[in-house]
C-alpha cells in the first residue's frame, strides 16, 4: 500500500515537471519578444542567431510533431532569411536570348609616381666603410642601383630601348609640353600626359591665366644636359613580368626664354631677350604590355 502511494506521488511530480503550457492562440505574440524590430522590415540578427533563439525560447524537444506556434516561428524565420536572395535573383534574372559579354578594364596608368626621386646625402669614405650606419647606407644604395638596372633591362628587352634615342624623344616631349602650356592648349596636352598629370597642368593653367593673359616661352637647343636619376618598374601581375609600367626620372638642364603679358599686352614678368638656365626633373612613363604604347609625362619632382 505504501509502495503504491509512493509510486503515485513520484508519477505526479514527474508529470508536473514535464508539463508544457498550451500554445498561445496568437503566434505573433510569441514572436514579438525575440524578434523586436528596430525599423520597419529590418531585423538586426542573422539567420543563425534567429533559429537558435527561436528553439531555445520554445524549449521543445525534437521528438514528435512540432506544436503550431513552433511551426509558425520557423516558417517566419525561413521566410525572413530567403526574402533578400529571392528578390535579388528576380532582379538579376537574365532575359532569354541575352548574350553574356565579358568586361575588360585596361589600366592605362598607375596614377602615381613610384618611389619618387630624392637626392641621397653624401657620406665620407671612412664613414661608409668603417661604421655600421655606413654599411647600412651602402646596402641601401646597392639595392636602389639594382632596381634601376632591372627596370632598364626589362625596358630594353621589351622595347629595344637605347639611352640616346630616348633622350632625344624625351627632349621633344619636354619642349612640346612647355609650348602647349604657353599656348594654353589643354586638349593637345592630353595625348602626352597621364590623366593625373593632365589634371594638375589644367589647374596650373587656370591659376596662371588669372595672373597673366599670355606668355612667351622658348627653348634654346641643344639642352645643356640630360641624365637619368631613377628607373622603376611597377608590376601588375607577379606571374607575368611583362604586365608592367616603366617610369624613368630625368633631369633636364636647359636654357630658356620667358616673358609674360597682361591683357593690354604689356610685359609683367620675364624678358625674352635673356636666356635663363633652368633645371627640371620630370618622370616619364610607358607601358610594357599595351599595343602601341608610348612615353608620357606622369609627374614632376621639385627638390
């Protein structure tokens, strides 16, 4: 008898511990708390966190049929998760018979001067060879010269580059750019300047025109001296060395004549009867992989 009463008591406790309250009649009430909206149609949680919170809130074991409110919550979660991909797929649907066309984007210029030239400070012989800082400096100088040699060797291999021929071409470009700037011809300048350099020159011409109405510029040939200060290669693909740009930094020392006029034609600056010694440092750029590529000015360096 006592054993029977003990058994009924344990069964009652177990029944109370596993009893679940009935499902709410309005399943939206059960969803409103864990899925509190921040804005209309926006939920700040991701799909993984939503499914986890729904199952932990309901606390239903996975055996047997799911109650109605659990099914409604999971249906809402799946609907929220698939709303964006479905709409995206519909928006990106390709019409029947449409032809896929590959888009090719060709880089015409890197748009910057790679490792701009700056003069190296001279150090005495004893410091270079008998001090730790001198050894570091010697190592840096050797690396810089190796970069120069490598860029020139790639340029020579791909284009047949020779120094004298390039200097003649660079001087012609130098003269043409300065002449077109004196005339204010920005359209013709576009052919021999990179996009970034062309934008810089246009801004300079606008500032100049606000001060002077016109200018006279003349180059006294031949040039006093031309020398290469730096050569750099900008690679685009480590697996294809030919996909690269070469930048050569040249120093021009020339004699020039200059004179500026106001709107009335009066001289306001310079004297075209006098020759002035001018030193300019320009950076020339050329592609190694574009068909019909040619040299253009990509920058100027002021020391």
